[in-house]
C-alpha cells in the first residue's frame, strides 16, 4: 500500500467518525430546539465552538491573510445558508423527506466537482453515490415525495451542502486549516445571531436547562469543532465525492442511535437502506487496476 493510499484510508475513516458524530447528536438537537428557537440555538452552538476553536488556532494567527478570511467567510456563508434553507424546509414538509432530499447532495457533488474544478470521478465512486441515494430513500422516506415549497428549499440546501464539501476540498489545501475553520465558525455565529434577532421570538431569554446545555456543549465540541476541523483537514487527502458518500452514514448512525437510546423502531426496509449505504461506502473504497 502506498503512503498516499494510507493517508486516503485514514482520512476516510476519520470522515466516517464525523458522520457518526453528526448522527448521534441529531436527537440532542431535536430535543433542544423543542424549547429553543433554531437560530438562537445555532448562535450558542457555533459561538461556543468559535471560542474553543480560537484557543486551538490562536498560535497560527500570525499566518492569517486575506485569502483565508475570504474563503472562511465563503464557506461559513454557504454552511449557514444550508442550515437556514433546511430549517425553513422543515416548516413546510416532513422531516423524513427533508432528510432524504438533503442527502441528495451525494449525487450533486460529482457533477459539481467536474463542472467547477474538472475533477475526475472514478466509475465505482459514481456508482457508489447512486447506491447511497437508493439507501437513503429506503432509510429515510416515509411520505410521498412531491415538489412543493419545502422540497424546493431542501433541494437548495442539498446543493449548498454539496458546494460546501467541494470548496472545502479545494481550499483546505491552499490555506491554514485551523484559521479557515475558525473564520468559518465565526461567520456562521454572526449570521445565526443576525437571523435570530430578526426572526426568532427570543435570542437570549431562554430556558437554560440541562437539555439546552447538554445539546450546546456536545454539538459544539463534537459536531462542530471536531467535525469541521476533521472535515477540513482530511479532505486534503480524499475526494469530495467520497466525502459526500461517507457523510450519508449520518442518517444511518442517527437511526441506530435513535433505536437504542430513543426507543424508535427500525423497519426491515429502513435496515435494508442502512445496509445499502454501508455497501456504498465500501464500493467507493474499491480500487481497480487497469489491464495490460
């Protein structure tokens, strides 16, 4: 095994840990936003994450430059816009449909990567993305798929998440990763505050209970600082399309966690979907040697 492939496998495994972290914290976030406005919660989550990230990145502050700031603002704006469209989409359609359509970013990534940066996508990786979409459908869908306003917003969300993955893979090789994540998180924090003050009933007059603090702290540490630092750093060693496929493991881990902790029931169809997603991640890792 070459050193490059070793780095790629390590990157893929760590990106898988990110998808698992997002899946496990999904239930915590759902519980928290039952009593906390969405953008207010995002403000506290990303605000705490920004503070933690500052202490990680402060020793690199002398390396900050205009490109790092601009790329960080770009990534942060895309990430926040994805959260915003997904949140508004949830107000108009079922969460299961939102989960499925959001996951369609896995099929958007290879096309966007090719058209924007002319990135070559191996056939097995493209096939894996199709298998992942089928798995997502079986795992998440529990309603009729139509194209209403909520579905349209969520399609925009999927497109934005795809762009975030592609641009992260592109620019993580060109600037300091720690500073890039810091600027990105600060951007999401600021935009969340602006939207919360504009749209939420309240931003600071909240019920600061155990559920709130648990969700904010756990998501800030694991689903934000750890997740985006690992994603940004490790996308230097793997492709955007493989990253998107690996991230489809998020609803799988969320479903498994909800089954064991939340007491939710998994049907045989959902289990089949989860298995297909796992198979898709394995297909994406396959390497084929050319004959001759």
